[in-house]
C-alpha cells in the first residue's frame, strides 16, 4: 500500500460499523492481555454513540477504512480511544498521520490537552506515544494515563500580526529554547522571527539568511542571543551539524527555518511552529506544538488568546 493513497477525515456515526471492523482487526492482532481490551467487546451502537457524543478520525486507503480512533472531549481534555490500524496497513506511518490529525481536530474543538490509556503490557506502544510527545501521567484502571498538550492554533491575518505573535512568543522564551519553523516559501517564518527578535531585544535586522546558513543576533541587554538558521538550503542533518550549533545552543534561543525532519535532533524539548497559508487571503494559520517537559503548559497564555 502506497502512503500516497491515504486520505484522512473526521468520522461520523454512519462510519460506526466500518470503524468497529477496523478496531476489531487491530485489537485482535495484539498479544492477548488479561483483563482483555475493552475494545474487543465494543458494539456498533457503542461506536455510533461515541461518534455522536464526541468525534473520531479515519484513514482511508483506496476508499477503504484502514485506521481510526475515537475522540471524547470533556472540558479542556480530549481522550483518545480505540487507536486502531489494521495489520495490513501498519508500519507505514498511518498511525502517526492519524494521531497528528486527531490532535488538530481536538484542538479545533477547544481542547488544550490530550490523554489516553496505554496498557503496561505493551511497552513498545508506550514508547511510540513517547516519541509523539506523550508522557506518563499516572496509573489508570487497566494501564497508564499518557498525556500531552495540544497544539495552539492561531489565525494570523497580517504580517504585522505575525510580528506581534513573535513578540508575545518572545516573552515566553528562555535560553536553550529551540524552535523549528516550517511552512511554504513566503509563509511568514522570517516575519515571525523578526517579531521574536524584537521581543528578545536582539541586534537586528532579522532578515532571510539567504547567503548565510545561520546568523547570530546578540542581545542588546542581558537576555539570550537569537540564532537564526535557514535549514532550507542544507542538504542533510550532517551539514547542520557542521555549523556547530551546539556550542551556542545553551545560551541562546535558536530558531531553525524549514528544519522539519532535519533539525529534530537539536533538542528533545522543542517548539514546532507550522505556518499554513490560505488559498487567497493573507491570513495564515499558525500551529504551535511544544514537545517535552520544557513546553508543558508553557503556551497556555497564547492559547487563551486563540
Ligand atoms: N499573515 C501574514 N503573516 C506573515 N506574513 C505575511 C502575512 N500576510 C502577508 N505576509 C507577507 O508574506 C511574506 C512572508 O515572507 P517571509 O520571508 O516571512 O516568509 P518565509 O516563510 O520566511 O519564506 P522563506 O521560505 O522564503 O524563508 C512577507 O512579504 C509578508 O509581508
Ligand atoms: Mg524565511
């Protein structure tokens, strides 16, 4: 199965029977556990009710559902349940895409945190969730509660508003922070960085690092310097290593433009900022996702303004 064939969508109660089939296939392929997974006792009515009271995300390949999950929302917390990928579709990044979409759906519905129960019998699953930013919160009736903050999603109407977002973000930043900004050409990564530079009160101007890969902006005061990197022109992670970022990482705020899939090794604690542009207007949608203990709850101030 080619990953290009995959499409994701929000589930409706009409999908209950198909989703039940996927849940059954996924959970019965796991090693048996005692007590058995609740998922194996689900009925179509259970799933239809869950989808009408909450929501869900489905992945289709060639029109057939190959993965799905349920999302229950209570207050500011989204609980993911029945995270399922049929065995034939596993190991292709399907779960990753589905969970990423689910976090966005939950954030759009106003939740600020996601959680789920994982069985301790499946340490490999707990590790997988860990790689996707989930940390162990504590014991659950049949396993462990895992949780993470949801992305903060902001609509940014103008370039000035993007700089203002940068200034507000700067107030939350500390030495050692690593930010990875992604988005198409002209999305607004450098514009955001200009606002961060102003907020940090570093020497400017912050401009596209077109002819240099990285530029250090020293603080005008006591604060951290801003290291502005354009990873777009780097071929691979080894070239990024060559420019010796590590030396200044601890004392500086480091912002890497277009570093997705390239700069992740820089820090386990990382703020990912994805900027998406609409079809016609200047409005950008900005997704801020903090990963690791450093960022737990750190963006809540921005979230309140969303
Ligand atoms: N809502 C907005 N947010 C950010 N920039 C905007 C917005 N509306 C219009 N713009 C304009 O879009 C352009 C964004 O350019 P910028 O250099 O910041 O993008 P970039 O993502 O860094 O691009 P590159 O991939 O070339 O590095 C600027 O000219 C800016 O004025
Ligand atoms: Mg740029």
